[in-house]
C-alpha cells in the first residue's frame, strides 16, 4: 500500500491512524475467517480471506484491502480481536 495514502487514512469510527496488519495478525484473522468465526461490524460473516488489511493503531478495528483499495466502510470493519488484538 502506498505510504502517502496510509499516512492520511484514519478509521471512520475511532478516527485513529491505521497501519498494515502484520503477517501474524493476517494469519490469525484468516484462520478465524476459515473457521466461520469472523464477523463484520454489521454481524455478517466474513467469508473471503484477506490478502492485506489495515488495523487501527489501538487494535480496535480492521479494514480489508481489496486489490490495493482500502474498504473503509464502518459496517465492513472487523473487530481487532479477530486478529488477536483489541
């Protein structure tokens, strides 16, 4: 992800800065998705694994990045606990 874009993005819910998910966090989240345990904020089951994601600096929310584009919709955020944080 472009560093300049990352520097200006913030969470629409918490207004916190975002950082890329670490490989370990991404792996933990994708395990939760594979097990059918990860849910978006709107309670919809996350059914597609992430290749890339952004997490708030306090670990409260995760946003998918699809084809290099962050999906910054409040209802499509994932609790940070799904990646072992938050």
